């Protein structure tokens, strides 16, 4: 199971968070069992100077996609170029049998790449469905937007219904985004203790509005105890 979220303010800030827990659920007879593996610290990470990468579903498949992307990209590849590279990689994987429509069912593979374009705007590239393919979304300037890769469709619906991004003080938007995403993370970690870690890793890119330079930052938050019964 995976919890990866991205959020930010258009043309200014992009943040991605992820849990670390790796589990699989198998049905044995009429009983569903959860098996836990070693933690994965790389569900979300830096992809290029302009972008961040996150994946959900099959962790090995997500890792392979990132590795293939890294082979054809450069540090200066922006969000548009990363989107085109993702389409190329997915096409190659369909051709060699690594990816098929059957593997895209029930959240088997989800990819999100967030960050900046070279024209200064920001947004995300998302893939979670074999039929619709890679989708590009440009964020409105200085408006909050983002996406969530949740453990299930029910969790995603609950998050959308019950959470609202708070107003952010000017100059402290990055703190507001991290806190908001970590709070959502804490809620799901509390509700899904077997499948979502309390540890929340975050990665971000912030643009200097004066000269346009991009700065990366990262860290982690332990959300244990954030939610009371």
C-alpha cells in the first residue's frame, strides 16, 4: 500500500510527501492477510532540478520506471520534458511486456511527477490508467493544487470530502503545504496503521520570485500521536 501526495502553489512551490511502509494483501480462503516488508524510503524523490517523482502500487515497477526515466533525462529536464519521457518509457514497457492493461487494474500502478516548466509555471504529470494514459495539468498561478495517491479509492474519496487547504500566510506557504499534507498523512496513518507509516517524508522545490532560481529542500515528520481518538 502507498500514500504519496503532492501539493503546491502554482508557479511558486511544489511539495511531495510519502509514507515508507510496504505491504501486500493476499486473500487466503475467506481470510485476507497483510504481509509487511522492509520500509521503502524512496516512494517519492527528486527526479531532476525541475521535478519530483512519486509512485504507488507495484514498488518494483515504479522503481524501474524511475530508473528508465533517469537514463533518458538530464538534470535540466523540466516538467514538460519529463512528461514526454514518461510517455516514451511507458510505451517501451508495453512493447516489451513489462506493462499491460491487466497490470493497471485496481491501483496496480500510479505515477505522479510534479514541479516546474522552464517558462516558470508549475503543475504535474500523472499516470494511473492504461486507457487515459499520461496527463499533464498546469496549476493556476499562486493557487493551491495537488494530487493524492491513496491506499484505496475509498481513502481518496474521504480525503477529498473531508479536508480543505487552509489559508497560508505570505512567505510561509511552504510550511502550510507541508503541515497540511502531513496532517492528511497522520489521519490515514491513524486509520490504516497496518498499511501507512506514521513517518512522512517530504521533498520540495521553491522558486525565488525575484530571479526565478529553484531551491530544493527535504525532510521528514513523525506524525505519531497527531490524531487523538
